[in-house]
């Protein structure tokens, strides 16, 4: 019996009726198809048919035909589940879940597939003798209803806040474990209603897969308790921002190149930091690409509004987290704060790794780390240190993205074209609207 057939039998015996195959589109929005378990034998090989136009869905499900490669309603591609990653869903007992890769009808790589784009970066690292580890932190709002009545009232980081959503928290802890997700920690975050869950580090493709599975797991647990979750970067102007911070480390064999000391990483790790810093504006245009993302980028909110790096500096978009005698040197990693749920997790990681690996290949040296918040400095002080603000408009993000040959190459010509068409479609739809309206349109989308 093949491995797939073994899985089919196990799922059927456990009463699982369907497999949901999920991917994330260019807005970071999870999309899916569900197939009966009985069909899995074939689907695992041939996938299920989906329209290529998913690459040009915008954040409100409008389809833009502005990208020349996907300018007509014709065509079909195949969504193939990664059968090695099939997971029974504790919170949805009739279903199992798997991440999908999209291929052409001939089974060839489809240039718009984000999971393949990340795999290409992982392969490129391997050719250079490198591997990466990655892990996401997820901040989100928990509400009693779609009117945004907060399900907890703080205090920030308080255990009292969690008592208000105790049954939900219990299911999250239970279901994450049952679904094979490792929680580092869970806490009431800064704002009313806000909760954070951190995920354990994994290889990049697994980390992105797990970010999607975590969303599904959280949504099912919330639904069970009649709660509404907002993963949006900024659910409303009055809300705390939801960062989905992305931690990475780069390894040569058993050696974590990010290891160093309280001053910063060693030479190669510093070059990784320098590479990402050099391309930070372009990386952020992929990892925090929506109109909600740019609204979240407010100085002083720990969201990373200016381009700099620091050691354990929580205002820095690039926060170096050193190892220590207590934690071990291999704890060292680099946190990207300009990352949120509207960034496709595969593309965000592909952009980070492409930028960082280029830094290592070129032996870049970063500027000195900054311990303060440059948002409190004068323009002249920032200019003297070469620190610029991250773009807060779609046009500014597009310009920054196009200026980076490394990040654009990581996406590839076709995917880049579709990605930008989607961003422009979002911006055009928002023209003349209040920011409140734009944010409410994105609130429940991710
Ligand atoms: N909520 C902040 C953000 O928008 C991050 C707070 C923190 O550092 O955990 O990213
Ligand atoms: Mg946090």
C-alpha cells in the first residue's frame, strides 16, 4: 500500500470525510478546495483544477485583468496537496488539512505559485551550503461579535484578560498540539481584545505551511465559542496593530550564523542582517503589502516604521535577538517586524531569504545597531544616520519593490506582475474612501 493510501485508510477509519487543500494568495488571504477523502488517491497525483486568476484576486475578491499574463478568464491550473503534510483538524473533526502547491495542467511549475517561489530560495540556499529556520508570531484581535466588542479587556499581558476567554484559550492550546503545531507562548497582548501566539521554528516551507494551519486552527476554535478573530494588520484605527513578526536564522551545517553576542551577530550573520536591511523597503512591500499594513506602520507602536536594525530594540523593523548563556548561542535570530497577515507567508520568507543570502554572498557589513527609537529624532538626525521611513503608500511600496533586483527576482517576473496588479487594484478601490472604511473592509479577510 502506498503512503497516500495508508493515509486515506487512517483518515477514513478516524471518520474524516474531506481534505481541505489550502494556499495563500497575493493578499495573504488563505484560499482552499475541499475534496472527499475517497478522491484523495487521484487528487494527490493530479491535484484539483483551479483558475489561474487566483493570482490576480485582490483583497476584496475583485479580479483584476490588468496583468498581461492573466488577462482573460481562460485557463486552468492544478492545486496539488502536499500529502506528507496532511493533518487531521482537531477543531473540525470531519476534515483534514494540507498545504497545496499549484502546478500547470501539465504538472510543470506554475510561475505564480508562492510555495514554489519559497522552495526555489530554499534550494538556492542549499546550493550555497546554507539552510534557514523560521518561525512566526501571530497577533490578533478576539471579539465577541463583528461589531468588535472586545472579548477581553486587558490589562495588557495580564492573566486576568485571558480568564475572559478561558475556554477559547484552552481549545487553542489543545488543538494546536493535536494539529502538530508547537506554541512557544500565548498571552494577552497590548490592546484590549489582542492575543498573541508564537509558533516554534521550522524549515521555511514548513514555517509558512504552519502559519496557514495556525490560522485555520484559531478560526475553528473561535467559531466554537462564538468569537470573531481579526488577523488584519490594523483592525481599526483605534486598535493595536497585529504584527505577524517573522523570525529567521541562517545556518551553515550545525552552525547558526546569527549567533554572536550582545553586540550583534558574527561576520556572516551581520552580513545577513545587512542584506535584509539593504532591501528592507522591498521586503516590507512583500511581507506587509496591504493598505492595512501601511496604516499599521505608525512610529512608536513597535511595528518598525523606520529602516534600521537594533539589538533587542522592539521599535526596530529588524530586531536582532542574541543567544545567551541561559538560552544557548543557537537561540540567536533576526526578527522582522514589518510583517503581517496580509503578506503571503511563502513570499515574505522568499523575500527575506533572498535579501539576506545576497548580503552573505557579498559579505555586506551593516551600519551600527541603533538602541533608541529614531522616530523620536529630528529629520536631520535621521538623515545623518542614513535612516529613512518605510513607505506608507502603495505607490511608495511599489517603487521600493521594483528598486530591488534581488526581491523582484525572488518573486519572478510573472508573479511580480500579478502581485503589483493586485496591489494597484486594492489602491484604486480605496481611492476616495476613508481609512476607516478601508480597514473595515479588510478586518475579517485573513
Ligand atoms: N503590535 C505590535 C505590531 O504591530 C508589536 C508589539 C510587540 O512588539 O509584540 O507589530
Ligand atoms: Mg507581540
